[in-house]
C-alpha cells in the first residue's frame, strides 16, 4: 500500500474506483467523499454498480483500481488493503440478516467483542433504546416483524460506533408505512452518530428524505453529486431530471437564446442557437390559472384527485404544431370539468432545457 493521501481530507474518500467482473466493466469511475456525521445517498437504477461500490468500500470485494481512504489513510488501493474487520465499517442490507439462533441483545453484542461486559451491556441498552427495541432484548428474530428486525439490524450496525456505515436498500423489503417509519428513525439515528453514512437506494424521494448530499450513479460512474436542492433544481442531464418522476417533454429549437413553447418562451441557458432541444417541464411547474389574463390556455381532457394533489391532463395548442398533451400537478383538490378551458403559466425553476440528442436511456 502507498502512504496517506497527500490532501489529507477527512472522512471517507473514494477515488478513481474501477471494477470488472470477468470482461464486464461494472464500475467505470467512482468518486465519493463523505464527512464524518454526513449522510450521502447513492442513487441510481438497478445494475448500475451501487452494491459493488459498497462491497469494495467494506472490503468484501478485492479492489482492482482506484483508492479508498479514511481521514487520508489508505484502506485499499491497487497495492494492498486493510482487512474488512479492521476498517471500522458496518453494513446493513435489505434482508434483515440477523443471526436466528441469537437473541436481539446477543445479535447487537456480536460486534462488541472487545468491550468489557459492563460497557458492552450499556452500549446494547443505548442502541436498542435508540431504535425503540429495548423491550425485545431477549426475543429471538423469528418472533419479530420485518420492520422490527431491521431496527435491530440498525442497532447492531451502530453499536460498535463504526467510522463508516453502509446501508444497501435498507427499507426495500418493507411495506410503505413501515418503510416511512423506519427511514425516519434511521435518519435520526444516523444524524446523531459521527459515522460517515452511505445509503443506497433507487428511489429518488427516499434519497431526498435521507440525504445531506446525493450522488447519482449511472453505468458505473457518478454522473452528478451535490445537495438534494442542486440535483433537483439543476439536474445535469435528462437522465438525472427523470429520476424525480414524470416529465412533460416538448421538442423545440433554440433561437436568440430561447426556446418557444406553447406555454411561452423558455431560456436556453448556454445552448447555442439553432440547436434542437428537449424542454422538460415537471407537472408541478404547470400552474393552472384563470383563462382570461393573456396566458397560454389548455383544454382539460381529464382531471383526477390523487390525494394531496390533483393531476390534470391538458391539451395545449401550439402555433401550427400538433396539440400537446401535458400533465399538470396542482396542490390539493382542483378538478375543473372535462372540456373546460384553463389558463396556464410556467414555474421556470422546474423547467429544464437539454440538447435533443442527449442519451436518456
Ligand atoms: N459477483 C458478480 N459476478 C458477476 N457479475 C456481478 C457480480 N456482482 C454484480 N455483478 C454485476 O455487476 C453489475 C452491477 O451490480 P450491482 O449489484 O453493483 O448493481 P446495483 O446498482 O446494486 O443494482 P440493484 O439496484 O439491482 O441492487 C450488474 O450487472 C451485476 O449483474
Ligand atoms: Mg444492489
């Protein structure tokens, strides 16, 4: 192994990570940095390399190229590696991997072998209390629900005060209600710790809920990282914008720095004139207003209450171009009659313009 990082940065640093299984390259170039006490969510579609990245950080997979370090000291690089058990890493997977023959307290004690008994008992008490499972200390895992098992798994992962905690889709085997409860609990438990936390998910809303910062992964590389606000409001590609749900797409062409759309002109940013573009409009960016103040208009094809929002299907006429079918998502109950005409205004912070040929698969 080579020595410490020259830059001496704090927390977990992953740089230039590449990995292949046989001839198949699955990680092309992964860069991550997580400060102690910070939660970073790794967000990306199935098969993009999230679990492989976690396994490399944990030392469960042999590093092929790149470097992983903690506070500047190398954990693994091309010349060698610190063994997994000496990295100060805890892992939490989706499949509640508790030991079935051990009680809840014994499961939590598993990673605390080096502690004196009184200290260990105190720590078990503390972490089980944090996750609301103290009353179950002597219970065996098979008597617990999935959500309860995952709380214990979280307590077990936290107990040794790991430097790094890696969570791989920790909520994906739970129903919606338990999932929401557990991710709330998990957020508070992780925020109270000084661990660098990396949470894998392919659910953008979950990532926004958990993350101090997001790292978006695609085809084995981090394509954008930043605060949830940066990624949501300044997506770097059609792919990233599309992670946050349905989008209206309008084709257009840049002229004098703007793109004309049936909902009015949109600034093209740095894209050159005469470039074919795709204008992306989040459904919540289409504000529905009274039809009579000079705004664009749309005809209501259907209006559906979705609970906290209503979704309007609209037909919007352009200048000589075919009618557009747009979706508008408005707050609460707003259900104009089918066939009625409504005014439309764009909230530009939820409108994005990208070159049309950009790869979006
Ligand atoms: N041990 C292995 N041998 C061969 N190929 C593997 C191995 N582990 C993973 N892969 C392949 O590497 C790619 C990345 O897998 P990985 O498990 O990292 O994806 P992921 O982003 O975690 O996906 P998911 O969201 O479905 O869990 C996949 O195509 C997978 O089939
Ligand atoms: Mg995975």
